[in-house]
C-alpha cells in the first residue's frame, strides 16, 4: 500500500460472510460495524450515486471496479439527502481526489455520514463467490477482528427479508417538486426510496410531482385528483410492503400508473404475479435489455435483487403472442423471435411483456393493455448509467395524455411504431 496516496490510514477492518469466509482489509470510512446483505455493482463510475441510492438500504455494496473515489464527491449527484446503504467494500480507495466539482473525498464523506467501509479486499474473488453462491449475509467490522467470532455473529444475524427498509428511507412528509418549464401534468409519487434523478426526469417532461410517504392511503391520493400516480424504486423484499400493493390496486384502472424497480414489483403483485429473489440480482450500469416493442437493445442501469415471474401473471393469449400458448422460463425466447407476448390476468385483463434482460432472460417491463399502466424493473433515469431508456418518462406523459401508442417508440430515432 502507498501511505502517501492512501492518507496513511492503517486501521484494520474485517469482512466476514455467512459461509465462513472472510477478508482482512483497512477501514475506508467510519469505524464500527455494519451488518447486511453483500451484493456487487459492476458500474465503472457513479459511486456517489450508488452510495446515495436508498435502494441499497440493508446491503453491503461491493464495487467491482478496482479504483474508487478518484473524482471525489460533489453536491449535485446525490440521489438522497442521507446515506442508507449498510456499508461499502472496495479494492483501492482514493484519498486525494482530483475534480473541479469535488468538495471532499469519498472516505471522508463516508466517515462523516457514519458509513462503515473497507478497502484492500480482493473484490474479484468476492464477486465470483457471490456469482457462484448468491447474495449472502455479511459484516464489515473495525471492532471485532476475530474471524471466527465475526462469522458466527453474521450467521446469527437476521436476513434482509425480515425488515421493512422502505419505512426507513421514505420521506416523513409530502413535498412538491415543480415542473421544469410549463406544467403539463400533476403526478403523485409514492416514495419507497425514490432516487432524486427520477423526480427530476418527471419534472423535465412537464410533471409537477407531489412526493408522498410509502404508506399514504390511496384514498388520500385519489382526492388530490392527479393526472397520474408513480410508484418508485426502493430497498428490500416487496413482500414487506403490502400497503403499497394495496395502493396500486386502488389506483389501477382509475388513473394512469407508472412504476420503476420496486414499483414494478408491487404493480406485478397487484396484478396477481409472483416475485422471486434473483441469485445475486442486477446491480450496475451495463445490463442489456431488449425492448420487445421496438426490437432495440437498451443498455440499462439496474439495482434490484427481486423481480416478477412472468408466467405467474396468467395464461398466454396465443393470438397476441405469435401463436404460442406455452410459457417459457427463459424469456430470451421472446427476444429471439421479436415477439411481445400477452397474458390474460384475472383482475386487470391483458398484460404485455415489453422488456427482457438479455443476460439471464428475466422480465424487465410490462404494459397493461386494458387499463392505463406500465412499469419497468430497471432504472430509466440512470444516475448512474446510460440514457438509452429515458424515453420512459415521456411515455408516461403520453399515457396521461391518452395516447394509445405511448410506449411504442424507437429509443434511438424517436420514431413511433
């Protein structure tokens, strides 16, 4: 290690996993202990947006890019006012950043916010372990440096699915974000851990956004008479937030509805679909997703460990699914044939699969055909990540305008289908 470059920090730290493995390293943030679910993120840049994303509540985030913190921390890229991730794991932390926007270094920022972090970890080995065995419980500690002791405590800790992290990260009171330019629509957004970039994207397409707490009764929202309702991203297991599912049910068919990430999961649950926990989730800014309506591949930003199971929504409608009547587990079947299959649900009629992950064949987006609603499992606002999918916010505006082909638009040419 280079003590001049690394600020002379020699405080030891230990990362222990529930399978008995452990990694010694050095403290790169606040001292103390942090328990959580260990996941990895493959983004090469955007660490500030990642650590400030409320969806990481309850998780220890491993950044696979080896050198982190080079451009410091600025005041404009925060996705939430507070940091909610449990801890951060990196290979090499930069203590002397260089960027004209930087106001502090990442390790100083983490220490000031009380976030425990560890560096000098072999993040390649850790990532391979998670890929092979799935996300797992872990702990970063600068206090308990006994591997046997810390592993035992990790094994005894509660899993992420037992806690409602949405209640921890939501806004305590409603607030309003004005539209950018002319106000064209009013939207109520359920804050389940909403990233700041989402509200900004909605405002950019002319939406005045009233952000409300996660457990706001739908009856109260409906009395506000908005043009549409949005359900945000958020942390943890969607099974822990049944009030949000109830709110979706109360809104579907009454108002245009749009959801992202956790929003997609609760919308899917409201429609009768089941949710599964993915082996290690999707976390990064480089996930390829095919838009089945356009045939284009979007490089997307993603952050979730849970997702819907398309075949549980209902039976396929063969005449709207290329003549096919049998479900498949790997949804790349549909991307290979450029077919957007349609199922028939008991409560809301027909639902179309619109987006498929090309890495693992999981569903990434759905569109209701008989009520005005759609949702995406990934993050079209990016922050961080590519902007291939930002059309989703304009699509929501077109849905509120009553346009029937609101979602069928070529993401690169702006051409409707």
